[in-house]
C-alpha cells in the first residue's frame, strides 16, 4: 500500500491544529495497538510481515503529523523524504504477509527477499537525492501549496508497489475461493481489510476526503492492519483451534501425548489411552513416569534427547512406533514434548508372516534349483560310469568344432572300445562287465585335464574329447591311459579281472571337417587297431590305404 499515487492540494506547512492532526494521532495509537498484537503473536505465520506493515503505516502517520505540526524548517523536503523511509516497506511487507498466510512462505527465499529489497533502497536513494535530478517530486519540490506531480521515478515506484499489492490480492483471493467454509470468514476479513487503503486512496484522489487537505491512505493502512490482526489473532485462530483439536486429535488413530517443560502429562487422546492402557484421566498433571506406569517398557531415557524415534514394545505383544519431538520454534523454545504412538503390531505381525513365507519360499527355490541342476546333470551323465553321455558329446563337440574354426586350434577325439568285452560278460557275468566299465570311467575321468571331456558313447565304447590338443599329443595320452588300464587287476569276488582296450585317434580339421566325419575317422582307426591285434592305439593317418 506504499507510494499510492495521488494529486491533491497540500496544506501550508505552518498550520494550526485541526481535525486532520487529531485523526493522525488516533491513527498512530491504533497502529501501535496493531503492532502490539502482532508482536505478542509473532510466532504465528504472517505475524512478522504484518508487524512491519503496521510499523510502516505508523511511521507514515507520525511523519505526516510532524510535517503539519512542527513544519519543515530549513529543508522543505525533510518530512517528504522521511515518510518514504517507511512507505517503501508497505508493499513488500503486505506481499510477504499474503504468502505466509496462504502457506506459500517457502517462496520467500533469501534470494527473493534480496530482490524485493532492491527497489526500496534505490527509491530512497532517489528520494534523498531528488534535489539534484527532480525525478521523484518533479517541479513540486515540497512547496506548501500547489499540486503534487510525481516525477518518472515516483511513477515507476508506484507501479511497482501496486504490482506487488495486486499479486498479494490475487494470492489471498485464491486462498479464499479454495478454503473450506470454516476458514472463509477469516480470509474474507483479511481481503476486506486489505481493500480499505485502496478505498481511502480513491477518496483522496477524487477529492472526496472528509478531512480536507489530508491523505486518507495512511488511515486506510492502519485500519487494514487492525482488521487483519483481529481476523488473524482474535477470530480465526482462537475459534478454530478447539474445533481442530476435537475433530482431529481426538479422532486420530495414533496416540498423542503432550508433556510440559517438567515432563508432566498435560494432554492425551483416546488412542493414547488405549495403547498405554490408561483407564482414567486422573493421570493428567502427573510426571510421565507415573502417568505411564502401565507401560512396563517405558524408560526416562526417551525424554533425555530433543528428538527420539524408535520401535518399542508395550507389554508382551504390542509393538509401537514412538516419536518424541521437542515443542519449539526456530526463534523461541516453547518447552515441553510431543509424543506420538502408532500401533504397528498388525504391521509387524504381517511383516513377520511375510518374512517367514519368504524364507520358506527361498528354501523351496534353493531345493528346486538343486533338483534342476541334478536333473540337468542326470540328463548329460551316464548313470553307470558317471561319465558324460552321448548327448553331451554331440553338443560339446559341435561347439568345440565351431570355436576351433574361429581360433584354428586343433580338436582331437579318442574312440575307445574294450577288447573281448562279450567274453568277459559270458565268463564272469554282467556284474563283472559293469565293474570294468566303471573302472574305465574312473581312469578316463582322472586322466582328463581342464577342458577335456570323457563320455560313454554306448555299450563298451568311450570317447574322450581333447580340445586344443594336437594329434601327436592325443596319441601319446591315449596310449598312456591304455597302458595304465592294461596294468590294472580289478578284484571281483575271488577273481582278478584283467582287460585291455583298443583306440582310434582323429584330429579336426586334419581328419574330418565335421562331427560325423571326425568320429568316422576315429572309428576307422579303432577298427584298424582291432584288426592288427587289439590292445593298441592307432591314429587316423596311420590307416593303410
């Protein structure tokens, strides 16, 4: 409401006391009352900006009073300059009040406050240096009579002030339209009070003031601050707090307890009585430890810290989320503590049941994974010898041949067949034959290196896959295993079983270009070894043409 533009006749500076000074004195007293009310409730949202608003209005009226009563002395512009020291604060203060009242106080960051302070500072500099440039008072220069015609800077300041005031009114009207009916009376009084200075300024501009020669704008500002203070501190909050307490706190599912600065219980709601097992309200006024005697797990340590949050047990089976907060503000410690108890027993029971179900599920998943791995292993293993089966051989050999094509590393295979195996079965029985097959399996498995794979091809035939092994090395290793097997004597009842095997060796890509041709080359070499007398290892290239 600062810098309201107007054009009116100014009274002489050395006038006698009349109705206007008396009205100014009454206005100053009303402004001081509004300041006192705002100061007592300075912790409330919007109180500090309202206090500044009222103080600036009072300053305007005091300077106007002294201007008319005391006169100007040597400097005809002195009171004009002093008035604007307070006037420039009115619009920013009113905007800050509107933002805080409508719960938009977070908009008032340090950066925004600094930006709002720029224009008042610059305008005051312009006011106090006006004698050099005349951009504020133009040709008026503080003369006692004559029309006041503001300069360029004055009108810029006026437009800026009205822009802030207009935005503040928009915020307040939005709050009024969105507010529940119970709050609209308070919001309506604030908006109505804020319009009073505009009405007073309009009367002054159109020369309708009941106080001739006087500006009604500062009176409007004082009335505005008084109405807003009444709405904010006398009607709104005091009327609404009991309603909020009964409608909210009493019906909360969370237990709420209030302790004073000496940790005495001063208030609690029904939910708190239920959670703590407090049957009667005679515990009010008693120390917390006495009032909460039914809470066997209560500890004085809960109140030794400014803030506390933990999950605690009340009784044997009730789990509670406990929050304790100090009742204080950013500026003043009010004393006391607020305790909030939330019964989370059903949540904990559900969580425990869920954890138990998850644990069982994880165990079942582990068992399933083990069974799947076992099934996969069984799918590629020979049940008698424990070696890989023919399916695994086909998949692995195809993969190794593809990799060998890219890396040009050799892949050798050794095809083994037991000599005279049918004769052993006929002489000693199939149990002896199975024992010899298991013995061969153990020997081949122990002779394999990293990357090698020993497989049972079928019946008494075995294949050893040797990736990265050259043809000559494969021959040597096959013959070494043959000699070890030939030296074995396998106990079978009262007998010592003895057997030999023949083997054929082939290497990719030297003796075959694919799976079938490579095994066929090894099979031909094995047949040749059998033909030459058995118990020997022959390579594919050693087959006579």
